[in-house]
C-alpha cells in the first residue's frame, strides 16, 4: 500500500468517524418527500458514501433522496454522479434483446463460471448451466447478457452494419430514460452515457465489434447512469413501459404541475418483454441473488449489481414493490461496498418495507440499526475521476460545435 493510499484511507476513516455529510434536498419546498422514508434512508447511509433514492412510479414524485459523502464536497450522489450500473443494467438489456427478437424467453447460453470468446474471458459466479432468460436475470449470469449483447451487435440480418445495431440499441436505452439528463427539478444532475456509433467511432477509431465491447452487456464498459436514472429504470419496469420525469417539488398556489412532469414517456420495449423481465426480477428476490430479501407480506421485484471500478466494487440494487401496481421504486448505490446482495439489497428491502407498511418490524428495525452502525471506507474522496465520461463530453462538445 503506497503512502497516498494510506493517507486517503486514514482521512476517510477520520471523516467517517467524525462526521458524514448528507447532501442535497432543495430548501424551497413544499417537497414530495415522505419524511419517515427520508429519515430511514439517511440513517441507513450513515458511515457510507453513496445514495438512496425512491420514486412513486405512478407519479414520478421523489419520496426519498439521501446522499452521503465522506467529505463535504457538495455533490448530491443520487443525481450528480454517473456510475457503472453493473448488473442492474441487465434488466434494460433483456428488454432490448427481447423486444428486438434477438433473444427469446427460452434462449439459453452456456456458462461455466463464465466463458471465453476470442481470447477474452468473462467471469461469472457458480450457478446452474444454460439458464433461460428469467433465471439468467434471477442469477445475474454475466455470460448470458454479454453474449446476448454481442449477438445483437453481430446480427447482419437485422442490422445492415454494426453502427446501425448500436444506434438501434441506443434508442431503446434512451427511451428508458438512460444516457441523458432526466430533467429533475433540481440543480446538479449529471447526464450519464449510453454508447452510439459516434462514441465508438471516437473511442475505437471504428475498430470495434460485438466481442470487443461485450462488457456493456453486463453494465460495464462504456455505460454510465446516475442512481436517479437507475431508480427511474425500476419505475419504467414496474409500470411495464413508461415513466414520468422524476420531480421533487409539489405544485404551489393551486397551480397544476408543469406538463413536463405529468407527461408519460413510453419506452420502445414491448409488453411481452416487460412480463419476462418482471418475472426475472421477482425470481431475483424469491430464489436468486437477493433471495434473503424475500418478504412474507408482499411479492416484489429487484435486481442486484456489483459494479466494477478502479477501486473496490460498488454495491448496487434496484427494485420496485409490490410486483403489480407498484407504489415505490428504489435504487441503492453504495461506493466500494462489494457485492450488491450483501449491502445494497438488504438496505433496499428495508426502504421498501418502510414505505409499503408504514413501519419496520422489530426484526427489520434491528437490521436497520446494524446498517446504521456499519461503515464502508470509500476509495475516492469526492467526485470519482472518470476519463471515459471526460472523453465523451469532449466528443459531445466537438459534435455540437460541428453542427452549429
Ligand atoms: Zn453465468
């Protein structure tokens, strides 16, 4: 361990033990926030760097938005940082691949703790081989979604060129509210990133193919999303295909809400694809990677993510509940906290329970107290340095200048 690293850890520990900095709710209310949910979210984030955000899928109202940083950097991490979405992104992949008939519900790929393709190895954890789509989501199979994405990029029957394929793929992602600012009524929203042909032209000089970029299939590589966008993705799936732009201010003086926040935005994915992905996210909670979060009181849906980055993996979870006519969609994103199933999923389950039942059982309250005391030392103090996003913003600036 070098000296710089020691200094970062020591100062992070000092800040975590002395103080953490909640950031971000606007001060010009009235807000759409649910006080008891917000309090719980802030408690659960203590001693950790990251965010918890919750939306009512039917209205787009933000019900909780907690953000915490080890230093007082003023960043609202729920909206202001675009991260690798990790495996939570497999839900959006599944919707795209199914709707484009690149894959079907019964499509299978072999996976023996991963697979090899052209000297590239994609690793996976141990699970039954050759899962179908629902179980590939439930078990979060990396091989399945990397190969599925590569298959779409290489399909020259459906797509004349790889550029046509990636741009078609991009249009699905954009339609789910990914890759650009959603337009929440707050300052400091980051845009995120979904690749298209112009980005790949820039990054690879045109020398890319379905195999060289297949990590995108599992939410790694050239994809970035804010926790708000991932929460909104959970809302899109809960609603089986649409969202309203998330917003945090209530209308005032008896005026109706701006139509920007009442209009429905429809995704390109089809109804059948949503049925399959909802089933996959239910399986995640009943018998998959988040099976410890199964509730005896309601059926619900989730997806874990473990996002690789320069430091220790980020722990991620998205979900909505109940499964039908959901009342709440959530995203928990905790930096450098390891497996999604270990921290983000149980924390997310507590947020869901609080909102749906209005309280926590005694057992859940004990868990909440444990998470409140649990500390995770972040690898980065302040805004993560993301050279890919910098490349992209330069690219965008050049394109805008060129188009003027
Ligand atoms: Zn696998």
